[in-house]
C-alpha cells in the first residue's frame, strides 16, 4: 500500500464500531491499534499539549513508533483531571461501543469515570481494563509495567543463557500480549452483546497474559517436578531445533518431528541417523540434544546461508534466515503479501511499517488513516460526528 491514507475508505470487519481509547504508552494503545486496523473508529483521548508519551518513543530525531501504534485513530484532547475533560469523555463514551483504559486500578474511579456508572449510562458499553495485576486481588493496587509482568508470569525466568541473569525480549511482549487479549475479549463481548444487548467489563492482567503463553510451565513442575530454567537458544527436549552456524552467518532449523528429522538426515547425506537409536524418536533426540546439535552444526558450517536455505527447501525441512528490518524490506515474500506497507507521512514522507494482520478475505484489515500528527487535531470532528456539537 502506498499513498496518503487520510481519506481512505471506512470499510473493515468492525466498521461502525466506535472506540474511546483512554490508555497511554503500549498496552491500551496497541489494543486500540488492533481494533482500528479492523475498521473500528478509534477516538484516542490525549492530555492537552503533552499528548501520549509514546509520541516521543523510538530511535532517531523523529521517532516513528507513534506512526504505527496511533494509526487509524483520531486525536481528541481532554484533561481527565478536570471536570470539563471528564464531561467531554463521558459524553463520547455514551456514544461508544468500547472503552479501553490501562491505568492503575482506581484511577478511572478517581476521575469520576467509574465503569459501573458509565455502563449504567450506556448499558451496551464494553470496557477493556488493562492493568499489571488485574482489577482485584492483593496486588491490584500496585504499579505494573510489562517487564514486571514478564517476570511474574514466568517469561523472564527462562529467557537468556543459564550462566547469566535473565534477559529480556527485544520488544515489549508483556504489553502487547495483554493488548491482544484485550482485543480478543472485546471481540468476544461484542459477539455476546449481539444476543444479550448488554456490555461487560474485560479485565486483562499483564502478568496473566504472559502466563497464558507459558505452555506446560505449571503442570510440568506440579506433575513431573521439572522446573524450566534458562537454556539459551534451545528448548530442552525439543531437538533438533536451534540456530546453527554457516560460513557466513547463522541459520535456524526446526526438524524435531520424526518425519522431518528423517528429511534433514537425507539432506545431510546421513540417512542412517534417522534410525540410530540415539536419535530415532522425539524422546531419544531430546536426551542426546547437545551431541545432535554439535553434529548438525559441524555439517552446516560447510555451507553459506543461501546454500543451506536452498538445501532445506529442497528437502522440505522447516528452516529460515534470521532477519532484521533491513532484510525484511528486501524480502520478496514480505512484499508479495504486503506484510510491510508504505504509508505517506506529511512530515517524514513514505514510512514503511508492518501491515494489518490477520488477513480477512472479505473485510480486510488495513491502514485507513495516518497517526494524528497534532494533539487534539480531531477533537472538533469527533465532537461534531459523535455528539452533534
């Protein structure tokens, strides 16, 4: 996609759905981004003058993160600490389908925006509340950030090398997971509302969002007495599935399923490895993971990344290059599927960014509107269309 999006079409799966976004930084706004990409009309409420702190996040003299997380949104300026700002937001919420907020529990109530009162005013309202620990429980009042949730939810404990402190992922995964679950909950509530006619509260805790993707972490300990620890680039017992060395770089191979491992052995010219008792089964390969990785790594060193990629594709072995942003911008598959799109920005010119996913066949998600450049630039328009002011 290229060209200006300011006057793009208003189609999408959520066309006609109105969202008020009160959140800031990542967890709330990413939920709003997802809903906006699907076609919802998102009125993002920002503090006058300062705006969302996310406007200043990112690298370079003119940070671009805002262009992604605020796309498909309208900026409405309102000071939620004042009666005037609260009144404006309350009037917008009366016309909305979904409210998103990611403040510490009790903050909305302090601002005279108690969700119970808002839902009495607008019984069809769906309120997505994202917080560190959820709206109730002994930790509910604590300040919570995504990184803290990653630690509490088990993620940080198992990421990194075993002889080093826990590492972090290079993105704010705790926040974006919570935002994604918030979006999922909002969509489920919209579906249920079609029958009941009633809204509800979607209570999203950052730490629970992380916990949800921790696979067998809890039952493995409770039932098998196995406590996951940091294991670097490997997942214990899952082999071969690792990053291997080439003559000019690194390459990822995932051949841990029996038939796939057999195909890898054929590609290596060592078909007998697939019937070797040390490697014949999933369990056996897990027990001999280190020696199997060493054996494969010695073989991959003979090839360039391009040569190994061709060989793996020829034998149907899941494998791939480890890409960075520069690689992605020149990759033909990204281009063919419009995984990265170009958006014309009035200040920066063409800005490449990730497209809208997942892809729907009839009502595709897309970038229909640029991120608002100025704080409050759309206040008058939203008030006119939503409120008739």
